[in-house]
């Protein structure tokens, strides 16, 4: 059984930074990817960033150059460093692990970007 717990969300001014963390617990075999998704109010959940088991990152066009995803294999954790935050980044951010054919999700952490 796998459990994911996100932390690090909060209120930040435009141009500011936040670092999200996601810690995984339980027995995890053959992880394909770890990543972050987000969902604004009334919107669909969308991919923000993901990283493969080999360490190769991919980003949504809207966050390229501003966000950085990283992993700590020993801790089974994934992080999202968010810089130059914009109001349109406001959303609930969800940690995700894909172990084909299954998906594991955290319960989300709120990020609000406002002056």
C-alpha cells in the first residue's frame, strides 16, 4: 500500500517562491514516474511537471524556466521548486506516482499567488 503526503503550499506574492514536497510511504515497486499536477477551481487537473525513474524531467510550457522538479530516491520523495510565481499558478497541487498500470495520488496542497 502506497501513501503520498504533500506539504509546502501556502500564500505567496507574485514573483515569490515556494517549495512543495511529497513523501511516499509503503511498499513501492518499479516506479515509472513521479510528478506534480494542479487543479484550479472549476478546472480540470493538469500536468505541471514529471520526472522519470531515470531522472529525466518534463514540464508544462506554462512553467518552463520557473519550476524545477527533483527526486530523492533514498527518501522516496519528490519536490517542486516554484520560482517567479504568477497568479495563474494558483491551484491545488497534487503529488502523483505512476507504477504501471496504477496511479497513486496525494490529497493536495493549496498554493495561492496574490498580492
